[in-house]
C-alpha cells in the first residue's frame, strides 16, 4: 500500500491490549523506568507504546519519534502531558549524544532495512549507564501456534501457510523492508562493545479466545474483527499485490502463489469463524520479546 503511510493496516487501539499491566510494572522495575527523566520512543506510530511507557515513567519527559508526518500530527493531537511527538529518521536521530536515560521501540525494527544501524544510533543518544528497551515479535512462531491448536489440525493447511508466510518474510527482507520475525534474533543486534547487562523476556500476555465477557474475551473479539478486515481485501497479512511482490522476491514461483494463498486464506478464515462462533477456544499466545541492555 504505497499510497498510505507505513503500517496503516495495523495502527489501531488493539495495541493498547498487548500487555499485562503487572508485567509492564515488572519491566519498569527491572529497567529503572520509574527513575528516568528523559525517554525516547523510536518509531512511535500513533503513540500507543509512547503513552504506555509514560505511565511507567511518571517523572519523565517522553519524546515519540516517527518518520510519517501524518502519524506525528495524529499522535500530537492526542498527546498527554509530558509527551511530545516529532518527525525524524531513526538512522539519524536529531539529538545529541547521551540525551536520554531510556531509548525504546516497539515493532519498529521488524520494518527496517538495517536494524543494527538503528540500534547503534539509539545507543548513541543514550547516556552512559542508560537503558535500551527493544520490543519485537517472532511472527512466524505465533502463526504456526495459532493454526496448530488441536491435534486434528490440517498439516497441509499449516504447511501452506508457513511456506507462503516464510517466503514472503524472506522476500520482504530481500527488498530491504525488514524481517517480520526479527524478534527471535534481538540479541544479535546488540554490539557487546557498546552495551552490557543484556536480558531478554517474553511478553506474558495471551489474547484468550474463548466464550465469555471478560476484558480478555473483549480483546479477543477486537483482534478477530481486525483479522476479518484483513481477509476481506483478498490478501492475508498484506494486500494480495503486496503479498505477491514479497513472494516473488523471496524466491516463490508464480504458479505456486494462488494455490498457497487460497489455502492459507481458507484455513485462516475457518479458524477465525470458529473462534467467533465460540466452537474453538485458543490461548492466543505469541513470541513477543523484550530485550534490555545497558550502555557501557
């Protein structure tokens, strides 16, 4: 969708449901967020993660940096006290060395051509002993888990999805547009000459797909609605045109594309419809990593 700002399909308020508050409080305690005075969120989008971090750093001034002016304008219109947004490039942050106590990002690095360069730049603007906090998923692992709920799962459906999605992820990376499962290799991005005290945790939040009226079930219904909207435009994770572009770039053959996409869409639609009817229940967990490191 070249005519839209990046991540236009994904920037919605379900992002506010991605974390358990007590897990966030634990991360804040582990990383000293409560004592931070200056925090930078890179790739802020509409500010969901920026506002979340603001709750965890009650005395800090927060800056959300985002490359898309449209998102900056929308996030600024809704900004709470102590939070500001500006347009900028994560590869050339418009700040002096050592300007921040904490630098963070959420689902940014998966979209970058050179995530290592971005992380080095984030470290540059950290003060000595400042804390880097990176939050990124392994989307392939999550997708496999969600299709293989019961031992009766269709192996050919699961393999079709994995072949299509993995080929597209490889193609997206080959085009210089990032790697959607980069979270699995977050520690690979950390230069030991620049940082130490490295820790990695996995987000403990599950979107519980089960009948009921709890907050978890309401969150699950919002996620189901999002997935149905994505299926409605004849694509899957991306539009059909974008999916084909990534598939080809990842080495996929044109004659394989339509059958794989059709099988994937059918399998995913059956899962979503069963969840919506309440005839299938699912934990809805994922591999969403939080990596923390201290600047030397």
